[in-house]
């Protein structure tokens, strides 16, 4: 979006039905991505959010206030042209998933990890035929090949728009399982965010809040919640 004109130049933003789904037009002219492709999304609900982001701009455009536009741009410009590479990168999290690396002590932290992480691993085993096993410590220990392969196939089956949102769900949480749980809406997204922050929350409780770390966490949380909403809206069916 750095290539966009910094000043607002349009009066109205509207949705346009296209051969690829839904586009957005500014005073009748199609919105283009930073790579100059015509922007399109498969869901009217997402197109509506993008229109709202354009409508909300004041005299100068602020890309930070346009997360749906950014994610759609990423899907078209980046993920679509290197889908396999992005899918492989995210699938690799399955062999080193956050949920599998447990503390040895103290007992309170161990219990909290077990309570919040075991149900997610059980869900993955039940719903995706992918049993990932926890281990104590931070040293890498390979997971069962069949489980990792099952997860990898599911990642590669995602569309470019799903994968764009899935990227943030996984990369921010550090967990492929949490990413899939968010996509499936297995638990409320706030609970999944809390599950990804068990260790950080514990440290904060023991040593107090660090202002810089808290601010960074809030930015990550906002991106995580946005990715979940983008993924959810991909499946929302609305009339033309």
C-alpha cells in the first residue's frame, strides 16, 4: 500500500460483482493492489468491510486503518503467486507446535498448560486425524510423520485468501493447531488468543507488567483477531 497516493481522491466506494467474486470501485474505477492487479475477494462480506475502510478515510489515507484491504492485497499479490511456499512454511509449524512444548515446573504453570493446551491437541487428533504429542522442555523432538503430513495436506488445501489470514493466525500464535482451531471456530477467539499467551501471561503474573511488551502484545492481538474475522467472513454467504 506504500505505492498508493497519500491523499483521498474519491468521493464514494462501492462493491462491483466480478467474474472472480467481488471487487471494489472508487468513483467507478476498480481498486488495484500495490502490484497493480485488480483487487477481488470471494466474499461480499469482506468486500463490504473494504468499502467501509475506504469510506472511513479522511483527507489522507492511513493504511494502518485498512486491515481487510491489506489482507486481501496480500492474498492477491503474494500468496496467490507463491501458494505452495507459503503453505509449506506454515505447515512446518506442525512439527514444532507451541502446544507441544511444556514446562517442567512450577506445578501451577504445568497445570495451566495442560488445561488450556490438551483440549486443543485432542481436538486436532479427533477432527483432523493428527495426534501431536507434548514433551517437556524446549528442545525439538519430531512429531509423528503421519500427523504432520495430515496437517500439511490441510494447509495446502486452503485458498489464497484463507492462507493469507491463516498466516497471521499461525505465525502470531506459534501454533498450527490454534490456527486450525480458529478457522473451525472450535473455541471463542479470545480463548484461543489466551491459549497462545499462557507462558507470557504467567511471566507477567510473576514479575509484573512490562509496558513495551504489553503494547506489542496488544498489536499482535489486534492482528490475530482481525485474521480470525477475515477467515470467518470468507464463509459468510450473502446475497448478491
